[in-house]
C-alpha cells in the first residue's frame, strides 16, 4: 500500500518539475527577445561606424562587414567642434555632479532630523516643487535675471537639487541607527563632522547610485543647453550630436577639409558620432554596478 501511495506523489512531483522547467524556458526566451531588441540596434550602430566606406557604398554590408575602418572616428576626433563640445560636456558633468550630490544629500540629512526648526514647513515646500513646476518661460526669465545666459552654470544649477532625490535620501538617512550619532555627539563631534565622517561613509551605496543618476543626467544635457546657451562653442556633446544627425552636410559640423569631404559616407559618420557620445557612460556603468544594485532599493523597504 505504501508503494502504491508514493507512486502518484512521485509522478506529481515530476509533472510539477517539468511544467516549471517549461515555464522557466518560456520566460527565458521572452527575456532574450527583449534583450535582443535593445542590444542588436546598438550593435548595428557600432558595426556601421567601423565599416569601410567602400564596403558601405557598394551595398555589400549585411551584419558583419568584410572590411573595417576607423577613418570616421579619426575625422570626428580631429574636428574642433567635437573638442569644444567635449570640453563643455566634461565641465557640466564633472562640475554639476558633485554639486548635485552634495546639495541633495545636505538637504535630505537636514530634513531627516525631527528636531529641525521649521522642518515640516521646508519638507512641504520640497514636496510642493515635486508636484508643481514654474514652467519654461518663468525658468528662462529667472536664469536671465541671474545673469546665467550663455553660461554653463545655467545647465548645472537649475537641476542641482531635486525633490524626488531629496525625499529618497531623507528616507535612507532616517533609517540610520541613531545610536552612532548620539555616541559621536557625546564625544564632541559637530554636525558637519558627523555628516561628512560618519553619515556619508555609511551611505556609499546610496550616494553612488545618485551620483550615477546625476552624471548621466548632466552628460545628456540637451534641452537646457539649447535654451540658455547662445555661443556654439559652448554647446555640449548632445547638441553637437543632434546637429550631425540632422545635418544634410556633416562637413559643416565636423570641420572636414574639402579633400576629405567625400572620403567617409555621412551615415557612417553619424553612427561613429553616436558611439563617441555614448562610450564614456558605458565605461562608467560596470564600475558603479555593485553599488547600483544596493542603492536602487534605498527607501523601498520599511520596518
């Protein structure tokens, strides 16, 4: 009787394992298709950018060219327009990112203290900016009155502090153990020293995540640059890329000499410019990944 009872149980377990395996394979195929729709277009852009002009013009290119070339990259990197745009993007990114992280972290830490005078009022004002915005024209008038037109700081300061980032950081700082701060306060540690030497080292995962967000945001600066910058030599890489993609004659944007005007097809130049703009961010992501996995869940779990 025992053998007869165990046989159906084993058959049921085998059936459940088989159905679970089929389900996992099905989910894996769907995820692979979704990943392919994201990877293949970018791979196509990279391959086109390294394709020799003779292979591209002849139409013999399919997915893997028979002849490779880096001439498009040499032409782009030699142009003065690219160097000016790279300088602008680097200044906006590496100046704006620490300002953004410090401003958000400082305000969030201040609001995380229950004994802050006027803390509830400030907290409500921050929340108000999350729900309501002034609009494009008032922002432009504000930037003009501050004398920031045609200045890189017009792309940095308006987004230096965000309500959503402040709220998430505030939630993280509120969950830190108060015993550590109380012990440091007893030992004579001041507020600023406590913030920089105790709180921030305990918040590396969260800070790395929002540093990555700020870095990508400033590197992709486009709309504010079009609004506030009038000098073409101060335009960042995103505006430079937009001109290349939409221009009918790329030589006017890339500063190609007349003897090199028809050396590389314009489509190959466009793809190479896309890779050049995206490549720095792709290099940063692997180093930030270990912090990003932890920091992205900041404030998501309570109790």
